[in-house]
C-alpha cells in the first residue's frame, strides 16, 4: 500500500507503519522519515498537528514531506 504524488514520483511514496484508533504513522519510503498524526475523536479526520521522527541518515529535510505525508495518512484512514 502506498500513495504516490503524480508530480513527485518515488520520493513521495509512503507506507503505513502503524494505525490505531487514536494515531496513524506513515513512513516516507525514499528517506525513512516517519510522520505521526493523531486522529480526531470521531475518527473522521486528522488533527492539525503532527510529529516527525526524522531518519538521521537522510540529508533531506523531513518537513518538506509533511503535506504529502498527511495526504497519505488520510488515504490509509479510509482504507480498510
């Protein structure tokens, strides 16, 4: 399972790392950065804030993938 941006190619691919009723984590395949999002209490969407666990061996700024990571997390929320 992954989401790929039409304009970014392989750098924008994400895989689901973990999903609970309260949180969802996606990992950027190209850099190894992990993005954790809290799920709203009603399960309808994600809270605005998120945390990033950057891969220390990557030289690419983890913040630049926050928006596509959010889209990927939302996509995984709707996938059974």
